[in-house]
């Protein structure tokens, strides 16, 4: 299944749409084809899109969305097959009726009586998956015990529709229902005031339409498109800055705050945050790079992991951050794979995951002498090592207790201690430049704990570096390539990440 050409990436949408201009019926609105009232509310609704913040503001009236007919305002596009729509939601003002409602919907057509399913958040404490199984039939619902959620996700898989909801900081809770809708539906955002002559207003942030991987997807052969996003780790607000219909992975943020460096199709790319333009980074003969690349402290050097023949062994090289025809080889391919994850704060040593002696452990190597030192020695996987800014600790992820969890140890490998303790599989701890925070990637419990696959429902989590309770700061469709490498902004307020969706090739580039 291929989405409509009008499945416009949010990055393209904010480049083309008027900033915060009021839109009219049947006018494109950000990533949506049209918006309009459904069911002829007495008071007309409206919608607008703020290109700078990538937020949607919907205003609408409507007596109700219940029984056999609906009245509401709807921003939508036509989608076929499976999809996900996510949004951070917020009512504006106290409201006039406790059953005002906002959410995400899919319906067969734009008639008031259409069969539909929707993720509905009410002005009171009600959050529910509501649905009408046939045209004109009474609406039914399955309630979800999440009160006043800030984030919702509406998923279609076949004819099973799922509402997932959470208050930012928490994990999703979900309910599902089979509703036999058309293969092609009208899907998008809605608002209903529950009063014929009164409008309500709501703001929708972090809106994403995601077309997931096909069931026959083959990892490392088939790829989805990529959004590079900037996440405010404290507010949860995200902004897409670049999109392409290929696999972009693992953005590093340069210490001057001006560029992101990531890998794509084996090459390294530098993205100018001011101009919004990517440019190839010269790495000489090293053109089979994976997503294990790290900037030195101060940002003068870039370390990369390039695959060499004849066995496609991952080998570490370093080069000036502006590029080089002749990168310097650091590790010996005859010893096994070496996947770079960190520099020591004095820039004299590199941390890497090394395949040595039949297992993968954390190693460090002296750049000048080439001497390797083993820091962990476990039959299970240790990976993702990174120094704290002080150089006192090395944080890493390990599956030694059965699930992948975050650990830390002294810089010499002594005193290992577990940092996270939950059922999720936690990968790639990254410490903020000010040393106060750790951000990491959490896979669900049903994922192989030794694997970090593409195209999964994952969480980004934040916890104090001194220890404490982690909280979820982003709900992401991604995984491999999302935050494999240090991606903090120099001000310690933002993280660069990659999310994924199937997208139209002609519209992917912004």
C-alpha cells in the first residue's frame, strides 16, 4: 500500500503553509487535505496551522457525536490500509459543556451518519474509543482509564482500531475494537462542543500521520522514510526539521549548535540547522558507515564506524569534523567488529562495543598507541557505552539480568551498578552536556532484549543522572537509528532524533 501524494510530511507542510492563517473548508491544512464541518453545526467551525510551531488549532461547535448522527469540525485526509495518527492535545479554556470532545477519527464518508471509529477525549474525565458499526447505527464506546490525557494515538491494523493514551511522562494504556470500515477512510483531527450554538477550541501539537512497515518488510533490505526531529525534553514539544524517503539515522548535534551529523545510505551527512539544507560530508574511502558515529568533546573530530571487506567488519576511523580524504584507522579488523559509542572527555581514548573472544563487551582504545582495554567481560551483550561529562562514569546498556537495562561503571570498568529496573528493554543512554540528565530509548518487553530493530513503537525516556524515576518524554515510531548516538543540544534542552513513516518519494524532501 502506498499513501496518497497528499500524505505530505510535516516538514514540507510547514514550508508551504501560511503561518497561523485561518483556513477555510476544502483548503489544505498542514499535513491534511481539507477541513470542514460535518453534520451542519449551527455555528461554523474553523482551523488554522502555525508553521513555525507545527501546531493545529481547531474550533468547532456541534450538538453531539453520539447516537446515529454527528456534528463536529474535522481536519482530514484520505488514507488506505494501516496507519497511526498521533497528537498532543489540549483544550483551550474552561469550556461550556463537560462532554465537549476532541480527538482523532476515521470514518467511511463525510455524512453525519457515517460508520466510524474515533479516539475521543472529553472535557470531563472520560477517555474512550467510540465507534458506529453501520451508517445511522447508535454509537458505542469502550472506555479507557486515563483521565485528561495529553497524548493520544489512534491506530488502524486491518479493521482493528486502537486508542492509546497517556499523560506526558507516563506510558500508553490502550483499548481496541474491531470496526469494519472501508479500506479507504477519511482520517484526522476533530472537535465537538456538544452545544449547537457554542464553539470550543483545542490545540493539537506533535501531530504525526504514520504509515508503518508492511508485514513482509525485511530488515536491512527494506526501509521507510525518515523525519529528523528536535525534541524539547522538558515540554515534550517536537518539530520536524528535515524529511527524506530513505533511512536517515542517528543525528549528532555539533557543540556549536549549528549542525546535525547523521548517516544515510552508508555516507555521512551534515545538516545546517539555520538553512535547513543537508550536504555530504567527505569521509574519503569510508562510504559504508553505520549509525555508530560520535563527535569528540569540543567537536573538532568525528569518529565513524565503517565496514571493510572481505567480511564487512565494522572498523573505527577518525577524521576532522569538516571531512577528510584520508580518515585515520583506529581499530584492527582482524580482531573483530568495533562499533564506536564515545570519546573520553580528554579525547585520548574511544569507547566501543567490541566483538572479541566470541562475545560483545565494552572496550576502550588509546587513539595514539592503539592499545585496547577490556572494560566488561560478560557472555551476554554489553553495548552503547558513553562517558559522563566529568569522566568519572561510563554509562552503557547490558542484558546481563535478562532484559536490556541501563548500567554504569567507573571509568576503569569497576563498580558496575544497574540504573534502570523495569520490564522494558532500554538502550543507548546519553548524558546531557550539563551532566544532569540521561535520555535513552525504551523498547517494549516483547522485543528480543539483544536486538534494537527498526520500526517499532518505542519511548524516549528521561531520568536524572544522579538516579531517580524515569519519565516518558516522547512516543516514537522508530527504534534502530532513532538515538543510537549522543544527540543532545549543547544547551541541554533539546535532543535530535529520527522517527519513521512510509512516505511519497516526490514529496519527502523539504
